[in-house]
C-alpha cells in the first residue's frame, strides 16, 4: 500500500535515501518556499519516489506537474548528482 507524505521544503529530498524511507512511500510537494525555477528544472509541484539502485545507491524519481520525469542518484556518501530529465 502506498503512503503519500507531503514535504514542505525541496531541501528535505536531500535526506531521503533508500535505507531511511518506508517501502511504498511517495513524497509530494506543491509550491514550496525554497522552489526556484532558475535552480530547479522541474515544475513547482509533483511527486517523488525513492528507490534502491544497486548495492549502496539511492535513486529519486520525480514526476512534476507538467508530466515530466526527472532522476537523480546518490552513491554512498557522495553528493547527489544533478536532476536529469528523462
């Protein structure tokens, strides 16, 4: 069963990893105060899934209000890579 969780800041996404989120959780956002169209390539509202990718990587899949899909990945303790539209 899926659980929807509203996040109040996009910066909260930085802390969401495969090993600290509940299986089936979907994170939603809508016009957060830290949204900046010049900084963020996606629309101001959407949903995010957090998944395990390989042994120690986390992948975040973002679906925005404009029906665009973006991905980003974090490997171990490295920084998140940039959002990439697919």
